[in-house]
């Protein structure tokens, strides 16, 4: 039912997909849905902490209907860790986990900001809010090599780059129309941005922090997923139900 976010735990070989029904846990070996985990209302972005085996999903209202939240799932039990649910100031969309600082970054479109959460079990809490970004903050991705966070500003047609050391925006880069999800190739230092309103993917140099190429890929590219081994980038184009492959 209307799948939105997807994340993989390579250690357990489990894939997690958010939809209106909850978060589906898929066995990557058998390609079978094991169960759907109820997480509340309106689940959106999903991210995984593979070491703790925790899955984080942004919801419009948590399982107790207390309002917008980041909901953690204990991957070993396939259950929501209710005690570690963290309230959000408004519904979030994109979610990313940073292995360097252990924080979760959540884009809040209506507030033009990213909320930073320390999800440590037993003391999960908001530790920062990065405000005054572009309109419609949407997708979030982390470059673990440079420790930078990239955020698509869907309604402003640009991407904010955030330094995670001090939670400051250090660049804002123009891309194509209606940028949504994005993927990072840390080995090559490139961020790929799917521009859903322009039928293109923008390529950002992670060192120079500039857009160095724009590729035409097909109608309504909604995401860009990087294979860390081959470097190939997979771009689903919604209007024609195809997946384009970009060779680096």
C-alpha cells in the first residue's frame, strides 16, 4: 500500500519498507515479507542502524497517537521500542542515520529544517535543529567520508549541505526541479539527486561542493540508490515504472 521509504540492514539481510500499513520486514535471502510492523499513522522515511539493529521511521503520529515522531523498531524483536519514541515538532519525511556520530537526521518540510536526534536506547532525545534551510526539506543522505549531510529542498529546487560537526549549513546548491530523494557514493565522493520535476539526476562533487553534471534519465525520477560495490546508481522513474542504471 503506497510504499515510500526503504532501508537495508546488510548484517541481518533484512529490508524494511514503509507504507500506509506500517513497516514491512523483508527477508533479503528469501525475498519474502515476514511481517508488517505497526508504527503509527503516516510512516515516511526509513533508516537503519545496522550495529544496534534498530530501524527508524518518521511518522505523522506515533502508535499511541501522541503526534509526529521518530519511531524506533527493535530489529531483533520486530517490535516498536515505545520508550524510545522521540516527538518531532511536525511530521518528518526523509530520515538518515549517521554512523559517525550515531545521530538520526529527519527532514521536516513544513518547518524548513532538519531535526537531529540521539537515538540511544533509554535516553533518546532531540539534540539539535538545523533551521532556515530551503522550502520543503525532503530527502536526507549522509556522506560518511566527509561527514556531511545533504538535504533536498523540494520546493526551492536546491540541496543544502550541512556540516555535522556544528550543525551548520555550509552550501546551498541549485539542482533540477522538485528534487526528492538522493543517494551518496562515498568512495567516489559523489551525491546523486533525483529531480522528479525535471526528469534528471544532478551529480554533486562532494569535495568541491558543486553540481558537475546533469543526466536525463526519464519521467519523474523519485530516488537514486547507489550500489557501494559497483558504484552503479539505480534510479526508479515513476511515470513509466522503469529503473534506470547509471554507470559511474
